[in-house]
């Protein structure tokens, strides 16, 4: 493996003068941990997930210390070979998306269409606290690996599934056998209808929240069910539907319609009930400013040289400012457009909620991101340079979460895991 820095300020690789900025930015990333230290140590997860939602869920568990054994088919998980790859990665075995959401896992290959490999999986099930999968409804049943069959074999094991429209065991859907991706979940769950510059064009949210939000909810459900199983000895199914997750994320639109009959539509970067609460242009970029409370509004008015607006009938209350939102936006924009983003942050920071609009490159130099070690340099195989991923955002005072293992090569740990099963007579050793 490539060497790691001894401190966040030491470069992972010596930056050459002609290196692009994104390579020099590796000096801002924290090193990996030496070993898992999170609160889920001792929890074994058999990971049959693929693509995005399932692997992100099990990545969260692994970041929190769980032992996650990722089971891939012989052809590998879909994103594994899809890239992007660094220029010095000649092996091209771990694409960017795959690497980002499959760190901290051991990887094995099983062909679940064959009886022998299904039997190997069942031996893993005997040792597992959790099995996670995100196949379409009916796939596991065709292999004889249904929730009922696995629950009978290991009653204490938690069985987690993430599907587009859920599992019929917890509530049937007329779309239960439909496949789904992020964009479908975002559209059907309601978030596309309220996202964009205006009502003329519906816009999908950039990050794949149709995958990532159900993954996060599933991780919460799994931990809850594991706690219940350890108290009672009884496992259960945890079922999270992608569309259900987005419906819950659109709680504002739901309650607004229930209370008033108003259908939420895109409002750009502004807020329909809070003003000012927007993205404003600066001399060199954009920044976010939110000052809807009386105190923050007064401070902002004083800073921008418009103290009279505190008592102006058009702007004296949040309700008045909502009714005169365009006027408020013009006033604030006039002030921000004459200053750089850094100047605005310096003036308002700590007094009024404010922040720069960061892009990916900005994250590598943001002082908050560095101070919180939110970027981590992760080793790569075959001498390829380390790459940087977001670190685990869930922090603990006694059991630190984090990244301690690079993503696995296809089948990298198959023999290791099988040897553990043989040595223990079915019960694998702890990581």
C-alpha cells in the first residue's frame, strides 16, 4: 500500500510544481485510521448489496466499526469497473464510485446461482448479525434465500432490504416489482416537483439523495433492530423503500398542502416562508445568507447600512419581508455584489448565518472541512496514489468512527473469509 501522512499537514505525495491543484489538495486530507474503533465493533454484516443505496448503507455501518463482508458476483458490482480512475491506476479494479462507498469492507466472490456458493453464504449467515440486500423483490426468493428461510436458520439475524417501492412483507405497493433508480425515487417521492429555479422546469437534486437518504435511514433501522435482537434474541426484517424515504424528506410540502391546500413549487434558492434566506451573488462567486429572525435581520440591516429597514413596514417582520421578498433580495444583493465572498464571510461570520457556495475544489481548502478531518486520503492497490473521499460525519467521544481499510479488489478476501469459517466450524473470527 502507498504510505500515509503522519499528520493532516504532511502531503500524501510530494506535490510537484506542475501538478494540478487537485493533487496538491491531498495535503489537506487526514490519514486513515489504523483499525476499526467505532461503536459497532463486534457486529458482523453480510453485504449482498450493489450499485449505490445498499453499499452506502453498509459503508455507514463499516465506518462505525462493523465488520462488513461484501459479497459480489463473479462479474463484480456494477460500479466497480465504471471509473473514474487515476492516471497511475493501471489495474483499474476500483472505480471512483465503488471506492467511495465500499471502503472498510472485506470482499468475497460468490455465485449465488450455484448451490455450492449458496451453501457458503448460509455458513456466513450462521455467523451474522445483519444481512443487507437491495435486489428487486423476488430475487432472493428464487435463490431459496428469502427472509423467512434465513430467519429460520438464524433467528437473531437482522435482514435489511432497500428497494424502490419496499417489500410486500411490510406493506404492498402496486409498483412493488418495478425497478427504480435515484431519479425515479426523487420524481415519485415529490422532491423534483419543488426543486429548480422556477415552476417552469422540474430539476433533480444533484447528489443522489434518492439512493443516499434511504441508505442512511436503513442504517438507522439496522442499528435499532440489532439492539432489539440483542435484548430479545429475535431478529426481524428492516424494509426501507426509496420512494418512501423521499416522501418523508418532503415533509414541508406534505404539511403545507395538508394545512393550506398549497402545492409547493420550485422557488430557486429562496424560502417561501423565510426572508432573507437565499443565495446571493458576490464579486467573485456566491454566498448564502439567512437572516429571517428579528435579531439577525437587525444586525444585517446595520451591517449593510440600511438600519431604517428594521422599522420599515415592508420589512419590519418576517411576514412583511415574505410579502416583499423581491425588494429584500434587491437590497441584500446590492450589498453583496460589491464585496468578495471572503469579505462577506469575514463581516457577517459569527453574527448572521452566512457561508460561501463551495464547489468540490473549495472543499479541499475550506478551513472547517480541514479542522473536522472531513476529507480522508485512502490507500489504493498496485502503487496507485491515494485518493480522497469524504470521511464519516458521525463522531463519538470514546469510539471514533472513520476509514481504516481501502475498498477491496474483486474477491480479495474470499480465501481469508472461507478459511476463517473452516477454522471456527462456521463461526468466523472477529476482524
